[in-house]
C-alpha cells in the first residue's frame, strides 16, 4: 500500500498528468510546490452527489496542467 506522497511520486514517474482525489487534506499533508501533475480535488465522496456535477469535474480534469491545483465543489 502506498502513502499519499509515494502515490504522487509513482503517478508522476508513471507518466500520469492528472491526480484526482477526494482527500481534502492533501494540500496540508504534501509538499505541492512543484508537482509535475495537475491535482483535482473533489470536495465530496458521495457518488450520487458527484454524478450531478460530472461535467464540472471533467472540465477541471481537462483544464489541469502541470502544477495546477483545483478543488471542485459538489453541492448537497
């Protein structure tokens, strides 16, 4: 099992361009100063709620660039 920091490193080394997570503490737990990945954080873990805003997080993933950090609001 990989910890967050290791997971980000493996994802970068594996050629991934975007890291998507629901871990809202990621920015506080990791040094995100120079990531090669774009990071998209979905601010909910409820799939029924997330389904209602799929276009919003697809847009965030599509717009992500190296070093970007985006949080996607998921309304109740």
